[in-house]
């Protein structure tokens, strides 16, 4: 850490200006390593049975229900680069363009190539409109409703949102309850973190904390 700080003169001066010296940094490093070692030992020594994890699974089964869609889209935007809505005339032009692209998609032209050529979505156009897998709540409502109503392989009609006109193609749908074995490792990780936080809270409650009011008053939030 010291070597890295010394290599950056500007950063080093900022630390000095804040009164952060080697003693303070060494103290912080000691604290960080202590916490790290405590967590490592806690995880290593924690005992957790399958029965405990299965009980958690049954109580939180809804959390392990997978409802996802894999889709691509083509966006014909009705807003400018600043997010401001286009004029009615421009919106009509956008809709006409979207209808033409939709016709191409429905006629069997390669969807990914159409997305690369026509889509106004900078985040997905270069990848052929690919949005990957997403769950409910991640997309704007009109888009979500359309995507989750389609079957795998289907192409939507024009879907209007606050961003413009979307043409959506669904490539895959997952709608199933994950089994305990599929999520066992995830549950173990969740329970380990919960138990770790409980142990930290217990330590905190036992600790004697003294406040230095004179220092607190000097701190400007």
C-alpha cells in the first residue's frame, strides 16, 4: 500500500492534506486484515446441515422460482439524445419507419442484422439487439408485458414505450421452480452471510463504545 501511495504524488499530497499518515494507514490495514481473518475463520468453522438449508428453501421457495425471458429488440426512438420527446411530425416518421422494419422482420429477414442497421438503442444495436435474459421488473411495463406474452421464436407487433417503438423477438423462456439441489450453494452462501452479520451484531452489542464529542463536532457533513 505504501509503495502504491508513494508512486502517486498527487494522491500522496491529498492524504497528507487530510492528515492521513503512515500510523493511520497501518492502523487501517490492521483493522482490515483482522476483519478479513475473522470472516475467513467464521466461514471455515461454521457448521450448517442440509436440514437447515432445506427448511430455508421451503420457507423461501418463491425466491427460487425462475421466470425469465431471453429477447432482442429493435428500437425506433421517439426522443432526442437528451431524452426530449420529438415533434408529432417526427414521431409519425418514426412510426412509419418502425412499421417498415417490422414488416422486414416478419417476412423472415435476419432479426440481428435488422437491429444492427436500424435500432436506435446504443446499448444493444451493435450486438444485434440482444438484451440477454431478464426478469419482470427490469424493463418498462409495455415492453415487459409484450415480451412475457410472446412464445419462444415469436416477434411482437409495434410496442410503444416512453422511448419509442420497439420490435421484440423472444428467443427463450424459463418458467420453472428451481429445485433444492439447484440452489443449495446459493442458500448456503445466503445463510452464511446472515449468520456472519448476526455474529457481528452480537460483538457490537457487547462492545464498549465511547464517543469523542470534541472530534465529532469538528466533522462537517
